[in-house]
C-alpha cells in the first residue's frame, strides 16, 4: 500500500509548480509609452525611410518592455517619439513644397 505524502510536502510541491505562479509581470512597474499610435500615424506622411524607423523604434520599445528591460523601453520609446515628430514635420514640409510648386507653376 502506498503512503500519501503529508500536507507540507504537497503544499511545497504546489508552490513550486509553474501552474501556480501568479506573477503577472506587474513587478516591472507601469509600462512606459512606446508611442505606437503616433508612429503608425507618421507612416502616412511622405517621409518613408524616417517614419519606418520610428515604427521600428516603437516595436523595439514594446519588445524591450516585454523582456523586462524597463529603462531600455523608456529610451526606445523616447527615440520613437522624436523620430515620429521629425517624420511628421518632414512630411508636412514635403506636402507644402509640392503644393507651392504645383500651384505656382500652373497659374492661369
């Protein structure tokens, strides 16, 4: 006849089991901004190499947070913000230049 383990042994085995691990990653603190929406919005501006770099920085910030690197996520998110703003400004300058050239050369 088999002998059942006593209660402390069962409790210790259950506590060490990966299924009972209830940590949800909130020990890292609040998630820093990765500016994903802004970088997606900047992809509609006609500054294609720059806005793709902003999108990549944003995704890298998200992946860095998921890996537990909070400081790296903040740094990459800040870079995504700066590059997204630069992309939007460049895109607006390209649009303004195009409109200026178009309407100044096609005058009636």
